[in-house]
C-alpha cells in the first residue's frame, strides 16, 4: 500500500474521531459554561438509554438507533481521549492490513453487538441506565491488534513495558473482576467483555483467525493471511 492509499484508508479512523469530537461539544458546553440544555437533548436521543434514566427517551420505547449512536457519545474528557487514542494507535495497523471498509465493518459490527448484548443484560435488572462510549468496539479492536502483534510491547503510563498478549490478559482479568464483584465505578465492564467476545467471533467467522491460538499458541508457519 503506497502513501496515498495509506492516507486514504486512515481517513476512516479520522472521520470516526471527528464525529466523536463533534458530539462531545455539548458535554464541553455543559461543563465549562454550565449550559445543560444541548447536552440533555443529545443525551436524551443519542445515549443508549435503558429503562428510562432521567426520563430520557429509551430503547424500551423503540429508540433502536441508540445502539449505534451511543458509540459516538462520551461522558468525560478522559473517556473520549482514551477511546480515541486507542482507536488511532490500535486501529491504524489493522487498517493497513484490512483496508478501510473491512475495518469499519469490524468496528461498527462489534460495537453494535456489544451494545445489543448489554441491553439484554441491563434490561433484566430493571434499573435505569444510560450507556455511552465506543469501548465495546475499542476492546474488539484491541483484541484484533494483539492477535496480529502479540509480542509487541505496550507501555503502561509510558513507563512499564508489557507484551501485548499479557496486557490483554490483564485487561480481561480486571474487567471480569470488576463485573463479578459488582464494582460500582460507573463503567459498563460487561460491555467491554462483550467487545472482546464479539471481536473474537468476528475474527473467527470472517477471517478464519482463532485469536486465542494466534496470541498464545502460535505455530511457526503462522503468517496471518487475511482472507
């Protein structure tokens, strides 16, 4: 892939980031200027609202578009920075391998499926909740990245080097522990886990890649051929 094609493919990630930033503006106006109206409106219609939190329009009412729109909403500056940074760092190598269209389908499909699965879980609780963020899709992207580059070193807090394959085990353990212990930190850990799950099945069904085998039990002849 030449430089022109690489720039063209990277536009997919840049476009996703731009959409997220635009939809984050109402949150900024709320926090900085204490103007809540615009933020309340977009939260009402674009967050994935389950069981009518704050009397918001909910998926219970047929607001099915929220399964997609919530992927572009964020509830804090660190939330959006982490997700968009992870998207760019881990998504760009995947685009170079897959191309923009395949990456976009992977990103949207895994994110939507993670949200749908989360809806079924949270609906059973009858507790009102508003889900937002791209984390389901981001965790799927992370899994795909580690599948191709299991031994690359990631740096936690820019200091602690750890191989990607051990990092993803650490992430999975933290998410499982937080979910099973009902750790109340305002994070939908189950959605992150669903991101891993649907990322795994997407790679298995559409690329014929077993992520667990590729990451932890690679054979010498593994060449990661994209089908």
